[in-house]
């Protein structure tokens, strides 16, 4: 069962989260006219409670306008609460299979601030990233204390995904059909119409003979999810091995502990820091490239691997950071299993 205490222990910025919860609890008491709190009342919060477009009822954005001075602080509170809602939603989903919508939509809820355009993150050279990825996978991820954390980092080093997207990947045990030996097979324990599993099959151009493996990212900043039309044999084996290990655990997360709980971002970061140390990418005890740098580099990696530029732009990133050279594209392109 999700709790604020367990979320605070997962490696988040506790002071920011506590402040955000304090502000939200004050709003909830106004909204529900009772001694409410996030933990007790989060399921009752609707989209219109955060931002009421018609302006007929008092919303959380109205509360922030009155109670918090800077728009930057308001946005920080909204971001902390969105992540907290994500945590509670996914923990409930892991236990019950029920998926709720997050009432906070940062696309519309953010307050206007002056920002610098573009990213300030330095991109990891593709040749270095490739060497790091090969080292990480060596001898069945023997470098990693926990192989599944290594697989999570491998995905972040292969695709331009956010850490949270990898944390929330679904093993597909509740899907109506499940991937087995290149086919989507009826799942006797599946929920009709459910299609959330990370590894699936699809028909290219709707033609059955053009079947191919695809990856489904079940969470996204501005939509419910999207497919990545690229996967190779090596990655399929890695995913299937991970899925088999966790198939009978509680919930539906592809990466989870023995109790079905989500793997924290802190564990991924610690492994990344250890890997950077092996490659001399530390400066005064700090990593030269943070986890977001992987996302920046991953956009280029996706293009290098031959994934369609429009698809990358629409689904994997808000910005294409660079264009690969023909030489890099040729060296790094990996064969599809289709």
C-alpha cells in the first residue's frame, strides 16, 4: 500500500515534497471542508480541482496564486505533486490493476515563467556510450549487484526515455494477450482489452505477414503512452528473462522487488555513478553526465539506430538535439529481429 512515508524514503527531495504536500493539504481542507490530507483524499481529487477551465469553482491553481509568490515555486509544487500522484497511482495499479488518470497535467497547469530555450546538458559521445553499454552487459550484467537495475540503466542508455518511464514499464501479466515466441497468445488471467505490456507484436502496415516485435512505453508526459517500432533479438531475450523472473510477483511492474514494489531512481543513479567511475567520467567526486544526459544522448542514439526522425520528434523527445553523421549512423545501426 502506497504511503507518503514510503515515497519520501524512495530518494526524493524530501523538503520540496513535504512543502508541496503541506500546501496541497491546506487546499484540500478548503475543498472538502474537513480534516483532509493527501494520503486520505488523493483518490477524490479530480482534474477540475486542479484547474477549473470554466472558473466556476475554486481550484488548486487559484490557491497557488493566492498563497505562493513566485511562479517558479508554484511550478515546483505542481511538479512534486504530479510525481506523488504518479507514485500513488502506479502503486495502486500494481496491486489492483486499476489505472487512474493523474489530475495534474503540467502541459496546462504550469504558470508562465521566462525560460532559456534548449538544453544545457552535455551530450555523451556515442562511441563512449556504446562502450559503456557493452561493458554493462558483459557476462550477463555481472557488473551490477542487481541485474534488473542494470537492465533499467541499459534501456536508458539505448532509448531517450525518462527514468520514470522505465520504472513504470509493464510486464503484461494482466494483458488480454501476451507475447510468447513471436506471437500474441491469449492470457487466461488477462483483462479484456488491456494492452500495456512492454514487449508486444504488431503488424507493419496492417499486413499479418509483416509481423514485428514492438516496445510499448505505457507512460508519457503528454499522452497515455506510445510504441517504439524497433527491437533487436538481444533486447528481446533480456526483456523475456526479466519478465519471467517477476511474472508471479504482486502487481504488474516489469522492474520490481520481491513484494512487487517499484525500483527507485536512486538505485539506477548509484549504478550509473559506479559505471561512470569505471570510465573516468567523474569530476571531483561527481558524475560528469547526469541521468538526463542519457536522454539527450539517447535521442541521437535513436536516430543513429535508424528510428524514424518524425517518430523520435513526436514521441521520444520535445527536441531533436543533434543529427547523426552518415558514418555514425552506419556504425551504430543495429539489425531488427523482424
